[in-house]
C-alpha cells in the first residue's frame, strides 16, 4: 500500500464523527471508543469484557491558592481533533494511532504574579488510579485489577520553546496538572497522552519491504497472530508465543531493542532489571532509552526509573559484551521494513529491532 494511501486510511479510521448529543471516535490501536460531550470526554473499551469507563472533566484553572471554575465550553471538531474552547483555556484532544493525545493551550497566566498554575479535572468512571511513576505516569485499573489505560508523557512547552517543569497530582476523584511558570513565555501548551500500553512483539525471519507486517494484530493469552497484508502479494499471517527466559547477545556499540526482563520479578528499575547482566557504570558503560511519544523522540532513563514489563526500550552497551538473560518478550527483527517502526529511533540504518503498536 502506498504511504499516502496508508496515511489517508489511518486518518479515516481515527476521524471524529457527529452523533446525537455530541461526538465520538474510535481508536483501533488502543481498542477504545471515545465520546466527546459538552460535560467532558469518556473512554470505553471496544471489547465487551472487561467493561469500564474512564471520564475526565476540566473543572478549574488557577494557582495552588485559588482555582477558579472554568466557563462552559464551545466544542469545535476538525478531522481527528476536538477542541473545548473556554476563553483563555483551550482543552483539545487528538485521536492518534498511538493513543488519545490530550492538550491544553493556555493563552494567559491565571494571575499576573503566578509562579505555578493548576489545571483541575474530575475523574469519572470509578477506575482505580495507581502511580506507575509518581508525578509522571498513572495507570487506571478496574475494581478486579484489570488494566484499562494510562495517562503519561506529560510535557509543557512555552511560546519560546522552553520545557517547563510539570507534574501530575491525584486528589481523591480528581486529577491535577501542576506547572511551574516562572519566566514562561505565553501562550503555553500542556500535553499529556492517554493510551493503552499493551503491546505485542514477534519475530519474523523473511521480513521484506512493503510486507506491511503488523497491519492487523490479535492476542489470545500468550499467543499472537500478526497479519502481513503485502507478503507474497496475497498476504500472510504469523503466529508465535511470547516466551519468558531467553537471552540476547548484547555487543559493544550497536543499539538493541529489548523488553523488561522476567527476573527480578517485574516491574523493576533499570538498575535491578538489567544491572545483574550488564556490569559497569550506568550512563558510561551502558544506557537505556525509552520513547517519549509526545515529543516523538527517545530519551535516556535514569538508573532508578521503573521499567514496564514487556515495554520496548533501546539499549546500548559502550564497553561490555554480555548476554542479557531472562527477557520477558522476544524482540521483533525487521531488517528492511523501516517504515513500520515508530521514528525517530536510535541506530536508524543499523540492525533494526523494534516494537509494533496494536492496530
């Protein structure tokens, strides 16, 4: 399929539609339905079980001392984008293959002397919020413990392109975004991501350009079924199990895409999960990167950062050659199908190992 046609197909699949009482959209990659009404946004799973709902309503904008109620919104829809316009505060959503990107464009400070601002939101649906990384990433679970979705990748940028310190805060049934705005140039953009972090990987030995491996994906337990619509003209399907406990040769120099190891029991930190196999000093002898979806770049992790089970990260070893044991999910090897990988990524042009989002 030509790239332009593929992009048009993706836009059509993520288009926002008009329905009675508001708007709706589907996110097939995250297997979610999204509803947009004047009172807020609501996300539900596209599958029957487990049943849950996650809702978010912007209620206030101000400072830690005084949070003023926001005005009723004017809804504007354009393609994959929905805007809730409330004077100086524009709340917006962009339905993307990677997830539902949420943002706020703030035209002016809530107070002339404000050093910090607060966006206050009410959470609806009764899901349990659990910190994945305190202040940075939250996972929401049903009452029986089933994973639903995550809110992560918070980024705040002012009009001069400066990144502003920001964090998420949980207060009972409410969520706050807190931003340090001393010296900021207005307007500023606050940009988190709402996403289903379940991913799938597999190994392909006969990969070739234009195979479109990953065009469709299904999971059943620890078994995956992955379609390659362009393989051998008529298309193919690949199936494999997701093993635990195999090793990966890590050579000095090249980048390698790896998943969180099984041992110690995940989730662990960068140091605990990888340090037992990779000796030396973290940051100088070896380093791990993860994708910042909001900025579309890869960023280095700190040694005490958590690593999510099965989430793909990029590893580079500078001074050691070792076998990394007990990996949780086998990496996906695609030597020629560069167009399928989330770019930009480290080591482009070298051996390519990457992960695929569910489509």
